[in-house]
């Protein structure tokens, strides 16, 4: 196995045991069920295999760093940005999620470049697209690095944007409260 990756596969509650069995069948090692997740180890090729062949609804997270943290508040404790500092429009987690999707695109484009049965025209088209994906990857990594640096230096506040869903609330959804008034 080349460099080993620690992976957490997030699953819906109750699917931890079947998920662990599926990851084992797909070649993951050191598989252990957690609460709403399964931890395992694999190499990069195995990580892609898990993404492509898993049948259960997984969200795969790859460990990129390790540090002592007992809770969500420990991560940003002591980091304070000035009140007038502009906020980031996305969290580091959502940017890293975009990066993982981009890595999958690069993996599949690399497959197109290496296809033995592909025409020269197809390979040239895939090479041009690969160049764009590589540039996007560089820009995204640079943006994530800058965002994390600014957050930890207190130059950019990390704000949580709460979802304010109104469609299921009969007092907020015009269709529901108008229908309720008509029925009364």
C-alpha cells in the first residue's frame, strides 16, 4: 500500500454495520464502525475505489491534519477578528469539499488521458481539460490556504450562516397560511 490515508465515511444512522462490511469488501483496512460513521484506512487508489464503487450513501472524508481538539469551540478559541473585517462566504469545510470533488474529476480525466483505445483527438481534448482542472486545483488550494491563514490570524471571521427554512412552517409559508385562513 502506498501512503496510507485515514478516512471517515459518514453514513445515515443505523447503517454503520452494513457500511463497515461494504468498506471491508471494497478493500479498506482497519475498519471500525463509529456513531453515524465508519473509520478506515486505505491508499489513494482505494480512496477513489470507495468513492466509485460504494453502494451505500457515503460521504468520504480524508484526514488532512491532526491536532488536539475536544469540541467545535476548541478549534477557534482565542481567534478574534475585528468587527469591520469582511467575512468569508464559505467555510473551510465547504471549500475542502469542493476540492475533493475536483480531485475526483482529475482522477477520471487522467483515466481518459491514459485510455489505450482513445483516439489522438480524444487525448488532446482530455489533455486540454486536464490543464484547466490542474489550474483550478492550484487556485482552490491557494484560496483554501489563504482563507485558513486569514482565519487563524484573526483577519477574517468565520461566521456560521444558519439555514432559515420557511416552507414547512405554516406561519411563514404564504401558501400554507393562506390555505389555513381560507379553511377557517
